[in-house]
C-alpha cells in the first residue's frame, strides 16, 4: 500500500551553525500493507513528524521515493512531486487544528469545500459524506454544536472525522491522543484501533508512547535520530529488541554485559562476571564480541534462599530494595556488583537483605550489541 524508499529530509539552519543543516530524516525505508496500522515510535525530535509530512506532501524531501497503492507520489530520481491535495491522504495532527469559529458539521465539510473545483464533490454528496464521517466517530448528534464546546475526546474524534471525510486511501495520525488525559487516552486507543480495523483503514501512526504503539500496531518502526533502528511486530520489538536503545525505549530492561564465547545448538554462551548465560540471537554474534544481554524484569523469577544452581541462567543474589507497584512488586537484586531488576507477582515480596536465587528465562533473553 505505502512504500517509502531512502527518504531524506533536512532543514536549513542549525543551532550555533547558520550554514549547517538539520538532518531530520536520514534515509528511511518502510512498507505498509493494505489495512494495516503501522506505527513510527521514537523520542521527540527523531524525525517522525517530518516523515509523516513528507508522505502527506506537506514537506518536500531532499531525496527518496514515496508511493501509495502503486502510484508514485514523490520521486527524486524521476522528478515526480504530487501536491498534498492530489495525494488526498487524511491527516490528523497532534493539535487537532480544529476551527473554533465553525460548528462540528462545517469543521468536517471544510476540507471538501476548499478542494479545487475540479476535485470537489457536489453539495449533496458533501452533506452525505460529512454525515457518514460524523456517524462513524459517533458525533452525528452534535453536528450543530460549536467545535469549541466539545470535550477533548470529542474534539479528537472530530479531527478524525475531518480526515475520514476525504475518504483517503491512507490515514496519517501524528500523536493524535497526546493531548488527552490518561484515562481518555486509554479509552480512545481502543476506539481508534476498532475504527481502523472495522473500516479496513491503512494508517500510519506516530507516537512517542510505547504502550500506545504496542497496543495499537500491526508493526512498529522504532526511530532514533532520523533512522529506523528496528521494524517488527509489537511482540518482536518487545521480546527481541535488536539494540539497547530499542530495549530501553520500549519498557524497562536489564542489560548484562558479557562476551560471546561459544554456541550450543541454537543458543549462544555469553560469559559474564556472574557466570555464563545461554541466549538465543536474531543475528549471529561473532565469537569474542562484547555484547549486552537484555532481559525484561518480568522474565526473571525469584526464589527465597540460595538454592542449588541446577540449570543454566541461574544466579544467586541479595535483595537491595523492593517497590510495591499495585499489580506487581519490583525487586532490585544485587548479583555481585550488578543490579538486576526483577518484577514479581504481588504475592511475592522479599524484604531487603533476603538471599534469593534468580532464574533468567532463557527464551526471553536477547543479545544486543554492547555500547
Ligand atoms: P518528531 O516528530 O519525531 O518529534 P520532527 O520530525 O518534528 O521530530 O523533527 C526532527 C528534527 O527536525 C528535529 O531536530 C527538529 O528540530 C527538526 N525540525 C523539524 N521541523 C523543522 C523545521 N521546520 N525547521 C527546522 N528544523 C526542523
Ligand atoms: Mg512530532
């Protein structure tokens, strides 16, 4: 559906260097299938909005290729550059950009009314399309209300209706939920996902919120500093992070440094200060290379006492601190000089100083390059 190849975009000017340019996007490639929700996830300033605006036609890239449904929208090599309205992609901005002086109906009809005449539908069709879009987001009964009199969640849905009314082949959503309070954001996540799925929409979703990305996406591209670090399904990104950055950005992770010393069938042996770990790897690490083994706190179990170390990936430790989190208890456990975070079921809670045995779930360990 969407294909982006080697997209590059820089902006003029750089702090302390008037002649330098800000390299916002440094050669991004991605593919999004029909009816899929594709998320770009990354910290502020990593180039998410710039990528989205290049796809929408609101920015001109320096180089690259963009096509939707087989149609080329932009190509630096072929000299193609369709205008934003010719691309007809629906975009929802973080700020909603709702017009305060218009009512709900007019906010949605406006983008159709300002379409160049030869693309513009007739009055009757505009009315039908607006009504349909408002029904989809359950705002049909508020069509006459002034946009400013809507709640935050309703304004968000209005912005969505305004994008849907264009009947776009693809929706571009730039942090659409970030202005909502936590509870509403949680509810809208499900709502938006349901809509996207029910309507079979292809959507590019931009967020810096990892929970949102995991909950809503068919695939996630984790971005850092203008490049994509990893693309994968939510579970792959979470369970098999390809780098420390990805592991750290998506949730909490322990990193245990070591050296790859060998291989036993599908597992690699990583020698650490506290003994060997046996770990699966996505990409074959070179023998002798320094790596970090990433493991999530919930993939380590604790038992009381220093038990006999009967298998691989078992260590002795001592509880340093613990924190009750409601649905879990986090323990900071010292293993030699290394602090390991372990997330336990709330029924398991060991006080400071308790000697414990840790078992690191072998299947849930990942090898990432050391810094
Ligand atoms: P994100 O959406 O991931 O937060 P952006 O795409 O907005 O990131 O920005 C990427 C980089 O480009 C940042 O360093 C930002 O300061 C810079 N940038 C974005 N827009 C402009 C602009 N119009 N002019 C100059 N620099 C910009
Ligand atoms: Mg942004």
